[in-house]
C-alpha cells in the first residue's frame, strides 16, 4: 500500500516514489537530469568526433612514406616545445580524451537506466521501429564494439603488446605495416570501423536534437551532414587496412632498417633528401 503524508488541514497526499535528489552545483547538476545527460553526450560526442577526424587526417601521412609519417608523429610530441616539456601537450590531449570517453559512456549508461526505470515493462506489441534506423537500433552494440576497438588499437599500435618483438617505438609506419600484415587484425579493424561509422552517423544526427536544434526545415541537412561525416570517416579509416593489405605501405620499399637504433636519424635524413 502506498504511503501517504498529512498536509495541514488534515488532507492526504501520496508520498513521493523516489527521494528527491539534492541539486549539485553547475555544471555537475547537468548529470542529474535526462536533458543534462543528453547535453553531456552531445558535447562529449562533438569532442570525440573531432578527435576521430583529426586522427584520420593525421594518419593519411602514411601514404607519404615512413619519413613523413615519423615527422608527423614527432611533431605531436614536440608541440609547443620550448614552452612546455616534450610530450606534455600529447598527455594533456590524452587525459582530455579519457575524460570525454568516461563522461560519454557514463551519460549513455545512466540515461539508458533512467529510460528502463521509466518504462520497466516490455512493449505489448513490440517496439515500433518505423521512425528508427539501423544505426539507432544498434547503438547498444556499436558502443561496446568501439570501446573494445579503442583498447585493442592502443594495445596494438601504441603500447605494442600485440606486435611483440616487431613493435618499434617511434616508428608508426613500420608498426602499422607490421600490424596490418596479419589477416585477423585487418578483419578487426574493418568491423570496428563500420561500427564506428554507424555510431557516428546516429550520434551526429541526434546531437543536434539533444542541443535543441530540431526543426523540420533542417532535418534533411542534418541527415546529410551525419551521413557525409560518417561516410568520410569510414572511407578514410578503412583505407588504412585495405591499402596496407594491397601493399601500398610496403616495408620492403623503405630505406631505413626499422630495427636499427638509429632509425629516427635515418628517417630524418631521408626526409631531408626528399625536400620536406
């Protein structure tokens, strides 16, 4: 039986189903409401999409050869050198990405939990997917796939756990070519990037609505933007494993021994000779 509370004058009113939550100071209060969680997902999603695009564009240097790729990787570590110690900016960016990932995942999980509590029963006639699309229906799967892919990507090309003795610190061209020489890794990257494109398509579409930008006049443009962005990222990211498998990033054509201690010096000389 539901509890009741007495009001002055003897009238009765139902007791609240949940204990009221004390509001936190802004911006922490954003995480206490469904609208706030959607805002957090949208804002962190924008930041994460920006990173994905920048990461893809930077990796396109692999098609310019090992010397240019090595120079690009080194430029990230020496950003603002003279003002900040080597590698500082990279670590600041990494910490920012970790924070955005954590907030994005937390907002998604807690928002889903709120939706389940609001509608605990199953739909009598099943869900109606007429207004939904494949990308939105698979968000619960593409999200975990992307998380596992990020961890694998770091272990493979950043930490070198999966490459073992073939991993060469500071030589991303060699590491990429060595990694994509394995068929199983190619399959993992292709599947994961398809999942990433689906996730970005729905995320880029829905983030406008979460931010309050939802008007029939702009919906066609929103869908076009989401499809174009997801397609661009899909083509760019899939080009790395596919073209590497086709031999475009061929270790046999490089002039520097990736296992030599002076590999960076050799690549710098090669870069100077090429006129970069």
